[in-house]
C-alpha cells in the first residue's frame, strides 16, 4: 500500500528536533502531544492538499504552509504521496531556512 505522505530528510530531522526540544523544555507528555498533532495534521494535508497558504513572500517554490501551534508545516501539494518539506517554528527566519534547503 502506497503511503499518503512522506517526509524529506530535513522535515524528519525537524520533527525529531522539535520533539527533543519540547521534551527538554516542557516535558515528554507535551513533546508527545505536539508530535501527535503535527502528524495528525500532515495526515489531514495528505487528504486535503489544498489546505494552507502559498507564501510567495517567503519562497518561489511550489509549497504551501499550514500552521500548527507555533510551527509551519511546509509541503508540496501536487505530489503523491504528499511530501513534507519542512516543519519550522514561526519565529525562525523561515525564508532563510527554506533557501538553505533548496
């Protein structure tokens, strides 16, 4: 069976780093909850690839942005399975993070 979504190597690393940061600063229960919600929303995006927003002010790449808590899930809506490119905290320089990953 083909998966509904995949994570780029960077997005998988983002998710792991988010979990580690939250575990250290807010506890394992919070880290697990945030991770579960992020994964749930990625599943939602796989079924609803038009959700979210284009952000041409941040990147010319054909990616959409979907907010979850303080994070932005960045994904390619036209691919099957849906590809999660990045999961970035909204306070980071999102434009620079995405440029570094091109």
